[in-house]
């Protein structure tokens, strides 16, 4: 190959690589990105069933119930406007409490949010970023303040 | 006094960096005499920054609560090692460490690099000074680590208990050395673009730095992965957390650079390409630093939200990356492309390696930044996690791992021999592995199945470059390559085995009850309180057995007081064929305890593979430096003889 052609081939290969990365990325993001919803969003029908999603809000007082197997819990997440039931099988984080903020990762199945992971404020300084905004928006964040 | 001395040293170092930049301009405008002063200035700047960092370490070691940073991040009751490590377990301190490494690296370049042209070295040192200057400004204006408190509070607020772990104390320094080691490649590339001296000598000067940085990044990522695995208690080794991606992106770019630099060194080809990668690699380091340090993401690793600092860092990032890209756009096209090569050749193989790594880098970059971009534009919140990265980058990584087995067998310029002859045995192994998984585990997912296949192929194929060679006369660089490539096979096997064969059990157990997980029977014997220097805990005694005999595991939930936090301390027992991983959860109202148990066959191969990859790098680096030294001393002898 002549040096000039070689450079042409290399430059086009690089461009193709960039293009492929962008296309693959876009395709993946469209299918796999999980959106963040509040109970109000879910009540408004914004979340589609079965699609990976995150749900954030306050754990409603008196709503936590333990299933007989001891490792499955059900509770209700609210944002003051609407409420969504959540089911979770696993060990909840340390600062997961009624009346406190939490973010659930999972998907909506027949009106119930099935969570794979629960995130809560887990030390003095950290809280899931979505909750910070939520607290500001709904002025319900007293328990989130330090 | 200590804090003031540190601050003064920092100001002086910033002044010297500015002076160094001025000297570069003077030197490049024909007066090469001033270049001698430049080396001295670079060394002095490095020494002053090191002094400033030492002052911060002393303040932390002494628990000097009159320094605001110590008050915020330390506590007198902490074990000594975490007092010292607290110096970089926070925003200001870690940025100071960052710039310290940057300046010290610049000093070493000034002292050591003799291989590039003098003008390129001068321009490179100037570039390094400009980089340092920006970060000095950041520290002095937006993020002073030496600010005082008056009156001094009686005691500090403590360090996040998650960070009180010996592994984590040394994790950031390792990663930072890797990040910032890439700055030398960046500066030398910028210097060479300015002077037009892009040649194999430049590649030779850059290579040890890239290799060293890459080894440390590999080690840092591997150690960080293991830390997340045992400390977070979630049983996972990689979460595709943006902070993890922040370290993966420079690694991907450095891996590509490491390979293309060999083409430049050996054949003088891929000039513009290699310069581009050198710019991208350190840009990714800066992107990573921006992501972690600006507070734009809030995750386990990010500590503070402070938009002012974020904007400052973003501006620095934009200026440096933008300037380097503009320089590349102007000068890159004027570089003559070096020696030509055929379509089937070692060079082509390395180009394909680079393309695949770049595509993976692009995918990780997109997935990491897309949520930030969407939120900034539309206010909509979304997250991109493992499903995206695994589905999009996973298959490409497998293709890359497959090609890793083939590329090293090709010869430079043009391949004349039939390549696929020696690959028969590895191919056979791969196909047998595939057949075995289909027969034994028909329900296995596609990615782990292919992962095991490619791992079997690569484990055999990676050794081929050594076959039919005298092992003692094989260059150390070749040995290093073989070890690193074999390490990829090992890590891949571990990931695939973990994905395919992990057994998990989550249940409630009362004292005396037994649960089964994988081949294990685990009995909860008792739950008792325990205490450490700055924590109390509840501890479960578990007796695990398979067949006869048994081992005791003691997972804990720890309660720290300064600051008040709970953490899960998983108890892990390692066997030759896997790890038993146990976590104790909450008490159940019925009197039982939540237990989470995993049996993870061959999971340790993941980190063993990572360590092998780094070891391969170290062998190659040692080989290169040793050869360099020998060559240098023999040429000195030759000179002495000649002038005797």
C-alpha cells in the first residue's frame, strides 16, 4: 500500500469506528437506559411495564410489611401526590426507614414496582442524587437533611 | 505553621510553573541556552509541590484540627494509617496529590528523558508546566487544602467508614499515579506536535511512561474491583458505576496507546494516530477526575457537591483538551505517514486492536455521560447501568479477546506464512469448551458461554509466541506480552464462571438452622456482639461444610460512631475452586437473622487475571528499561574508548 492510500484507509477506519461506537451506543441507550420516575409519573402512566426503571420518593409511614419468608418486604413509596406499591426481596440498606427517602431500581409489573436494588441515604453525606432534587421540589425532605 | 508552609510552597510552585512556561517560549524562539534553566525549574517545582503534600500529610498525622480539611475528614480516635490516608480521602487533599504527581512526573522527565529531541523535550516540559499551572490555580483559588479554622475545634468529624480499609487507603494513590503518568505521554505528544519531531525516538521516550501508568491503572482497577466486591457486601465485582468507568476509560485509551506506540517505535508508522491516542488517554484521565471531583455524579465515591469547583474543573478540561485537539488538527495533517504495511500484518492487527478498544471506549464514554447530558438538556433523569454496558460493550470485548490470540502471531509489514497453522490446538480447545458448555449446561446465557469458549482459546493461543523459541533468548517484552495476554484469558474465565455458576441464597435463619448454597451447607451457630477501636458490631458465627470438615465464617454489621454509619463486613473464605461469600442482614421479628450466601466458583480468577495483566506489563517495562540502560552504558563506553 502506498503511504498516501494507507493514511486514507486509516482515517476512514477511524471514522467508521467512531460511527459504529455512536450507533451501537445510541441503540443500547434506547433499549437499556432506565428512567427515573416519581409515583406521580407512574400514576400518569409515564412508565411502561417491564422496562428497567428507577422509582424515588418517601417510604410511607406504616407501610412496610414483611412477608412470611422474612426476606421479602412490601412498602409504599409516595411523593405527596401519588403512591406506588413496591416489593423487594433482599437485605435493605441501613438507613432505609419509614418516612425516609429511598430509590428503588427495578421495573413495573402489573402496577407494582418490583425492585432489584434499594438505595437509601447510607451515610451522613451521601444520598442518591435524585432524592436531593426531590426533597427540594416537594419540601418533604426534612428527614434527608443532615 | 505547617499549613502555612504548605500553602507557601504551593504558591511558589505555581510561580515556577508559570516561569517554566515562559522559558519554554523563549527556548523555542531560538534561544536554547535557557533550556538548561528549564530542567532545574521543573525539578524545583516538583520538589516544592512534594513539600506541600508532605505538609498536608503531617497535618493529618498530627490530627491538627485547626486545619479545616483535617477537621472535616479526620478524628483523633482513628487508627494512624487512616489518619494519614485521610489526607487524600477527600476533595482538596486528593487534588493536591494529583498535582503533586503531575509536577513530580514533570521533574522526572526533566531529569531522565534524553531520547527525544531537545526541542521536543522543552516543548513537552512547557506543556507539563501549563497543565500543572491550571491545577495549581484550581487548588489556590477554589479548593485550598490548607485553610485554617479559628478557634480550632476539639475533634474532627471522621472519615467515611467505607473508606477505612487498608486496600482503599492505597487505591487512590495507585490510580492517580496511573492517571497522571499519562500526562507525560500527553505533554510529549503536544511537544512533538509543536516541533514536528514525531518519530520512533519519541515513541521510545514515551513508552516507559505509558507502560508504567498502564500497569498502575491495571492494578488500581483490579484492586478497586476487589474492594467493591468484599467491602460493599453486594457480591458483585464491577457495577459500571460512573466512578468505576472514570478509571476504565483512561485504561482503555492507555491500552490502545500502548499497542500503537509499539508500531511507532518499531516501524515509524501510525504517527498521527499515536499522537491522537496520547492526547485522548490523558484527556480521559482529566474527564475521570472531573467526573469524580466535580461532584457532578453523586455516588459511593463522590463526596461533595460544589458547582463552583465543577465549573472550574470543566473549564480546565475544555481548555486543555480543546487546545490539544486544535494543535492536533493543525499539525496532525503535516505528519508524514511512516513505513507502509500490508493488510495482513502485525501493524494491521494492532490497528484493529486500537479500533476495537476505541469503539469500546466510545461506548463506555457515551453510557457514562449520556445521563448527565440528558439531565442538563431536558431535565429528565435516567440512569445507564450494567444492562447497557454488558449488552453493547460485552460482545465487542469478546471479539477483541479472540483477536488477542491471533494478532501476536503476525509478522511486521507483511505476513507470508500461513497464520492459522499453529492456531489449530487453541481453536480445538475453544470448540471443545463450547461443546462442553452446550452439553453440560444447556441453559447457560450466551455471553458466559462464549466467554468460556474464548477464554479456553486465548489461554492456549496466548502462549504460542513462545513456542519453538529459546525461552532464555526471548526478549522480556515478549514474555510480558504473553503473560498479560494469558492474564486476559484468566480474567475472562473468572468473569464467565462467576456469571454462569454463582449460587445465591437469601433466607432467614434462627440459631442452629442450616441453609444450603451451591455444594455448601451453612449453619448459623450464634449471633454475638463484637467491638473494634471505633465501631461496635453484631457478628454471626457460621459453620460451613461440604462433605467432611468445616470452616467458620464471621460476617458482621458494623456501627461506626464518627460519623454514625452502618457497614456490612462480608466474611469470605477462599478455596482453590471459588469463594464462599456470606453477609448478615437484619434481625427478623420472629427471632431469626437475614443471611445472604453466595458460592462463587472461580471468581478469584478475575483478580488473578488482572494481577497477571499488570505483571506482564511490569516484565515488559523491566525488559525495556534494562535494555535501555545496557545500550546507554555500552554507547558511553564506546564514546570513552573513542576519545581516550
